[in-house]
């Protein structure tokens, strides 16, 4: 749709030039790419015996990102991680990327090239190749939509619906760091957390700006038939665990004392007089994986997870549906886990 660009942000020639630059810089074909950028559609060659995982995300400026608190490279990086993490949570290997943009008149060519720099930096470790996209003008704000494809052995995708009563609930990494980083960055909170060490501040902000997707672990969980269900933590543990419970028709019990919390987040919580467990339960955009494993597999899990060197923590157990989703506090009392879903940047009205 070159015409909208022509009428708004300049000539279609400029769009052509931008796409050519993107193709030269980032359009290197992978083994499974038959035709990448430059034709009416990309063509890929799926391998026999594998299923295709597809995920797409739309990020709108002012809703999902704010260029006052994030660089355009970071926006690209995080957008890619959000999609790579979805593929990881399916146990699939990410392969291809398509990028659709709506660009406001105020946005420069160099800013778009920096967006791709961030995008491709997140994709490079997984050799995900850029195979296409679309470019349009926007009447207000930048819109970035990514589509990432992945490949998983047929029948082995990790679904949200496979958790069984008695399965152990694991998470990777530490929880709540991204929310801590966001709060440190937000304008409302410019001089927060007095006494928080600069290293802790930098750590939390880096976790917010450059989270990691755990694609290797996702594939190992699928290949070794370890996980019965999996999800990535984009909206926060309390909300995302609910998706597994609803789709698996089960309840869950989370042990507050077991939640993995970084020393930096503990320091932030102490400095701001917040409860670190609440940050860990509510914080979104950590992109850690949450998955369920039958207790009989927990030793194998420890061996397999040692390979990508990830920290894994058992935070609870799957219970019958009628028990609901509950939190055991540090004193041992059980209460209902409050539903708090992470709101990325703005509230969207009903
Ligand atoms: P069409 O008019 O058929 O949609 P386009 O001119 O939009 O064709 O796109 C030409 C080629 O450039 C296609 O291969 C398309 O996938 C690719 N492309 C367009 N925009 C982007 C983008 N923002 N990022 C990557 N590839 C793009
Ligand atoms: Mg197009």
C-alpha cells in the first residue's frame, strides 16, 4: 500500500529506498527462506514432521511504549522479545520475522533504522530472519506490528491446557524486575527509591528495557516432554497463571515465600516501602517462562535446565479447580490470589 505513504510522508520512492536499505542490512535469507523481502509474499520451506507456530503483536505509541522513557532501539528490542517469548512458550524454535509499520510524518528514516537495529539485535541470537512486512503512513503516532513464526515437532507444542493436579509450577529467572525498572523510569517517580544503589537501579532498568526470551529452554521442555503446560509472563504472574488454570481446568497454590526475587528488587521494595512479593506477582513484561511439570520429572528438569544455565524455581503446585487460585503467605495462611493484570502504559477504556 505505497499510496498512503506517497500522500502523507513523502514519495513512494522514499518507501522503496527504505525497504531496500532494510533488505540490504537485515534481509539475509536463512536456509528455510525460499524468497525473502522483495516479492509479493515471502516463501519459506517448512521441514517435514514439524508444525508452524505463529504469533503477532501490535504496539501503539502512547499505549505500549513511550519514547520519553524508552529509546527507539529498546522499543524494537522489546517488541521482538515479546514475540520470541510467545514462540518460546510454545516450545518452538523462532525462524522468521515480518514487520508492519505505520510511520507518522514526524518520524525520521534514521529512527526507523534504529528501530530495526533493536529488533534485529534481539533476533540475532536465534538467527531469526526478516522476510517481509508492510509500510504505511500514520496520522498519529508510530505503530509497530511484528509477526514471528516458529517451528516445533508435530504434536509437541506446549499448550496452556495441559496442566494436571499435582504438577509442580516452575518459573525461570526472577519476577517483578521489569515493573521495578518501569517505576524508576516513569516521570511520576523521577526521584524515587532514595538510597537505592546505582547498580540495583541500573539492573532493574536494564531488565525493563532489554528483557530476555527463553527460546532454548522452551524447546528443551518440549523436546524432553518435561512440561505439561507453559506460558510466558507478559502480563504478570497473577494474571498469566490464571490463563493456565482456566484452560487446564485446574486450580493452583502459590507459595509467596518461594517467589524468586532479585536482590535489586528487594532493595527497591525496601527503599519504596512496597511489598516485594506484590511486585513479583503483579509485575508484567518480565518474559520469564511459567510451566508445569509432573513431580516425577523434576530431577530430569534440573538436569536439562542446567544446559542453558537458567535459574528455575518451583513456586507452587497445581490443585483441583474447586480450590481456586490461592497464595500461601509467609506465615502459612492461604488466601485467594488477587487478580491484577499488568497495564502496560495506558489504561484502555472499555
Ligand atoms: P505490496 O505493495 O505488494 O504490499 P510492498 O511495496 O509493501 O509490496 O513491499 C515490497 C516488499 O518489501 C515485500 O517483500 C514486503 O514484504 C517488504 N516490506 C515492506 N515493508 C517492509 C517493512 N517495513 N519491513 C520489512 N519488509 C518490508
Ligand atoms: Mg505492502
